[in-house]
C-alpha cells in the first residue's frame, strides 16, 4: 500500500486496516515458522506497511491535539 493511499483513508478505516494487517502478519509469521513461506519478503513488506499506517495514525493524533 502506497503512502498516499494511507493518507487518504479516513481515521476509522485506517485503524481497522492496522488491526487486519497485524492479524495477517501474525498468521503469516506462524505459517512461516511451521513451513517456509514461498516469498518471505512479503513478511517484511507487511511489517513496513503496518509501520506506515501506525505512523499516520500517530501523526493524526498529534495534529488533532494541537
């Protein structure tokens, strides 16, 4: 997911997307521990997307408090 797509999401949708992506990452890492994932770089990509979304959520909270 591109950063401009993340910025355009409404607050509630962004929070829900973070929860969904964290669950998907958890499932993916557990599956990878049992049997290797075909493309392990997807785990890194998913982790980075979550970090982008969490950063946007915290940025929005900080700007709304001012």
